[in-house]
C-alpha cells in the first residue's frame, strides 16, 4: 500500500540569486505564507467542487495485517517465590538489593528477632515446668499400676491365707470340743461327771462351731466383696493417674512444640538463597495493598518477600481491552518490541476474568494476556515491551486510510478526486487497524481519495455535524455508488 500524502507545490517562483540576497525577501515569503494559511482557515461559501482537495491517496490492492498493540512488562514465567515463614508481623532489618546476582546460601534478608527470642525464653521455661509435672504424673501412674499387682499377689493372698488358717484352727477347736463333750457324756453315764460339766462341754462345742462359721463368712466376704471393692479403688486410682499423666504429657508436648516453633521461626528470620540466580523485589499491585520491600518495612506471614526468576522462561503480560478481547486466543502470533530488539512471540493464555478496575486503571476494564518469548540471553524482568498481537491477515484486498473515512449519521463516506471535483462515495467497510480499513463496497482500485476531508470539504463537515434525527435516505444526484467484487 502506498500513500500519496504530498500536495501540489507553487510553481513559477524564480530561483534565488547566488549572490547576496536582499533582506526583504524573507519578509515577503513569510507574509505570503501567513496569507495562505489565513485563506485556508477563513470559511468559504463555495461548494466542495470549488475548493481544491487536500492530500490524496490512491486505492490499491494489498495485504492488511490487523494488530492490537498494548504496552506490557517483561517477566519470568517461572518465578521462585521466597515467602515470609514467620507468624504474625515482622520488621525487615536488612535486605539484598533488587537485581542482585546471588549464590546458593547467600543471605538475602534479615528479620527482627527480638520478640522471637523473648518468646523462646518464656516457652523454654514453661516446657521445663510441664515436663517436670509430666514425669511426676508418670511415676504416680507406675505406682498405681504396681498397687494393683501388689494387692492381688500380696495383701489379698495374705488375708485369705490368714483367714483359712483361722478357719482350720476353729475346726480343730470344734473337733476337740466335740470329743471332750463325748468323753464327758460317757463319764456322766458312769456317775463320774455331773450335769453341770456336761452343760459346759456342750457350750464349748457350740462356741467352736460359731467360730468356724465366722471364719467361713470372713473368707466369703473377702473373696466376693472386699477383693472387688479394693480392685475397683485401685483401678480407679490407676485410671486417674493415667489421665493426669496424659494431660501433663500433652501439656509438656505442646509447650515443647511452641518452643521448637519459636526456634524454627528464629532460623526463618535469616532468609537464604536456595539456589543461585537473579533476585528481584515483587511488584505490589495497587489493589493488593502489600507492604513495600525495604529496610524498616513490616511484612506478614506468607507474604512474598523476594522473587528469583528463571531467565530462560520469559513472558510479557499485557492488558487487552474488553472491546477486543474476544478476538484474542492462544496461539496468535505477536511481535514484541524491546529496547534495542524485536522478537517474535505467541499468545499463551487469556484471562477469563478481568483484572480489578479502579481509579488506578482509569476505570478501564482489561484482561491479562500472556505472551511467551523465545529463550534468548539478555532478557530481564521489568523491561518495557510493546506487543503487537496479530489478530487477522487479509490478502489482496482494497484498503483505505482511516483518515479518508468520514463517519456520519448516514454511514461511512469518502470523497474521491474526479475531473468535476471531489465526489462523495458511500462505503461498506470490513476489518480495520489503526491506519487502514478493508473496503467491501464503494471503491475500485485506482480511485484517488481525499485524506482528511473534514479539513477541506464543506460537504463532509455538514454531514459530520448532521444530527441523527435529520437523516434522510441518501438520494443526492451528485453521489456515486460502486460495488467492489
């Protein structure tokens, strides 16, 4: 496509003398220039045919590449995030400069440790106290468990054996009393013993039988009731000791865990590089309200402190306006212009949800779009990039500069140069970019159209200012309409 943007220059001016010029010549030229400009600015009452057209362009066939241009920032597609692992809030004491190249094990950031050191001292004290209580409860539990065995294997058996011994003695005493009674009864039959002696021996037998009964009852009570009651008491003491030990052990474990966590957080206050490479600060978006990474700043748990980008996997993130986002899809080719170089890339993804809009974006709704780049050296995060996404290609089509098109209430028009002056043409336009539009109907190859008709053609000005209510079907005698196959 070619554009003839030049206008006809005045002819017939004599060449300037080669010798010394007169001083009035520059003044005359300036005066002529001022008058010519004034003549263009003063409104004329003549028709568009009487006014000479401005710069023109010849309609030709060619290829039109439709692109969408957006500004973006270079970033890594694979960032190693270094996050704050200390609970609550903490203060940055020292931090490495953004853009530094580090080696594995290098110290990247130091966080304040005063509060954590106080917590370690306090939790260590409680950990020792609760461990002591847990050990005492453990000893009580062991004693309670031994008490059950001590009763079953010791005291119970001794009590039972003692009662059984007393029962045997009582039976022996009863037998002796019975024998004595039988002897006394024999002697009484012979007249040697009185009735009172017989009565005494019978009382001794009764007493011996009662003693045997008492011993048997005591043995029964020991075996059936006393044993069970004692075991329940000892088992209850054991269960209580076990519960106390579990509680003390849990408390000691929790205090020790708090102490160990504080020790671990103390270690996390020294942030070291796990691998070598470039270190940069994360850029906090306006709506995130994330604290800035700098010495003295307050950071919180899980906040991203630093980024270590993979420079072999770079991409550009741009925001595509909602009016054209439907035309963007993964796989489209893109041209990325960086300082000093131009690269070819490809659309990797388009966000399905718009980024937050607010005063910081001018209330403009845009969708994040990622453009992948080839792996080449020298690319660094934060570089400014201009991205042209190629959304369509039109081959061998008629195109017209958008500056030659006048959008009116009646439709799109242009003015062509003819022997009778500038003539209006109704247009049907197709796809377009920032500079050219595809002509579907209205023009033919070789037509010469006027650029910026609003500046030189009164009819164009009138149509552009015509309200929609006054629009009538176009039927003017001077209008021409052509169809482009």
